[in-house]
C-alpha cells in the first residue's frame, strides 16, 4: 500500500494509453494496461502490434503486477480527475485480485483483467538498452515532442518516415519519394534518456520454502495448469498464485501445491 498524487498516477496512464491494439486486432489477450509496482516505482505498461511503452513514477510500494482492462483503466483515469492524493492497495478478495484506490470516503476498485498474455517487458527493454551503446548500433537519434509534430506532416497517408543519424551534422529525415529534411542536433541539459532504469528492469526474485520465485513470472504444476505470481509476499506471509487463464482465480501456494505437487518456471 502506498499514497500517490492523483496527477502523477494520471500522467503515467496518459503517457502509455495510446499504445494499444486496434479494436479489430485478434490479440485481445494483450489489450490491457499493466500496472506494475516495485519498491521504488509504479509502472504503467502498454503495447500494440508495433510499440511498447512504459512510464513510471516514484512511490514507496511493494512488489506486484496486475493487468487492467482498458475500460477499467479509463474509468480509473476519469475518477482521478476529481482526486488529489490517493491510496493504492493491491488486494486479494474472495480469490479475486484487485487494485483499490481510495481518497477519503471515495473509492474505486479495479479488478485484474481476465486472461492477459505474458508481456516480458523488462527483458525486452533490458535487451534494447544494452544494445544501445553497442558500436554497431550507431549514434542515437534524439527528437522531442515538438520535433515529432513537425515531421509528422511529411506523410499524410501512413507512409514510413525514416530518421537516420548523421552524427554532429544532425538527423536526415526522409519520407515518400519527394521529401527530404534535416533535423539539427539537440543539446540536452538533463540526464541521458534511459539512465536510472536498472532498478525497474531487474528481475524480482524472492525465496520461499527453499525455492526462488519471481513476481510476474509464470509457473506450471504437474497438472499443466499455469499460474502467475502476482506479488512478492510480505515477511511471514504465504505467496498467492493467480491462474494464467482466469485472473480472478487466486489461491495460496500451499493449496496449489497440494494438487499440483510442484511448480516449474515457464520461459518468457
């Protein structure tokens, strides 16, 4: 449980909300926004067929992951408009995984989404951040929001716009057969983009009964039922597991092992 300014929570929702699958896409299991908490940050994660976006804000929270349907995320965003500072709780009620947002007498409870596919966003972003400084990758192309707005008018029919670094000269912009542009390089006063994310992208292992488990990871038991570890338990608490097929089904790990005998980590 932690308290956060409503505008800070709304800001990370707004930054990732455009990144979602179109209504006619078949990938409905990914049509959700993931709220993911670590001891230092609350992350909002979203993806589409071509993009992945993660925004974060500082909190003093626990370790948990909860997929939220876009309809519920939109309802939460609207509720935040009339809020100033809210308390966020990750709870399990009647075997249902929920997120509870409270400000005084006002409260909104958001259920975990039904089946949502595993999104290994930490592994993906670790991969691209590690590759960024590789010599074969080349110089980064840095654009701000105003730049994107200017170059967006180069194509009106959905064609690709290519940005190619020319080093200290700037960035070459090409679009369609009849458009060329040059973007002058920026001088950034702040930290290098992407720095300081190591705490958010590391794995979240914890030790239970002599075995390591990871919050957000998938495990199969001997019946081939797949379970997700939604959160790292507090001291002396028993971990709970969430069904990968039915996110509302949440059980203590002892009940799962009584039938499933053992847990095997699944890839991805």
